[in-house]
């Protein structure tokens, strides 16, 4: 004997149809408002300028600083924002705080076999009262760690200085 199971049929009356259309409209509006870019607030001025900032790549093996050349395009390694173009790279000895057992103090000492690289980057930016933004969304802040990808290398390090030029 076969089981008699009715097939699923969607039966909507007028009220159900109106409720369904309204729910879809509200969902579409919420999705649209969440996806649209934020407009600048009233009274907030946004200017365009050029910014030069310096990032310190720490504890690289000696000699690997040759990978960084002026003209390299840098990209944020996390969200792929364009961070600008390398202007210069300066090699300095890598240093670390180490405990001096005799004087019982921490002293700044060089780390043999390693070097730090001060990379100066230039990029167009937008400035507002709250932040300096490069690459369409990357906020520059002194002391913040930047995770950077260049042509043939990846690095991270703190942003140690920012200089703004030519506010328009």
C-alpha cells in the first residue's frame, strides 16, 4: 500500500503577498544602506594632499635590504589598500633592549646579524579633522603597525613619522 503524501503547494492570499513584498523591500533597503560608502559628516572638511611617511622594518637579515628599491609600489597586506611608492630606504643597525646584569638596567644594544630599514613612502592622501587616509581607506597613525607587501618582499613595522605636503 502506498503512502498518500500531498505535494507542497504554495498558496498565498493577498495579505500574505503584501507582507512578503514589504519584508523583501525592508531587507533590500537594509542591505543597500549597509553597503553604500559613508558620506563625510556636515562641517567636516576633506582635503587632498601628498603625504610622506616613514615605516621601520625591524630585524631583517643583513643584506636583505637590497630588495627594497625606490619606485616600489607598496600595498597593505591585509586589505590590499595601495600605500604609495617607496622614495628611499635607509639601513640602520637593529637594536633591542637587553638586561645588563651588572648595573641591573635595560640598555639599548645592537643585534648582530640583523638590520632595521627606514622606508620612506610617498602617497596621495585625503585629510580630515580625524585622520589621514591613503589608498581609499587606510588610516595613517604614528605608532601603528603597518603590514606591507612590496615587489618580492613582505614586512611589518611601526609608522614612525608622517609629513603632509601641499594641502589643496
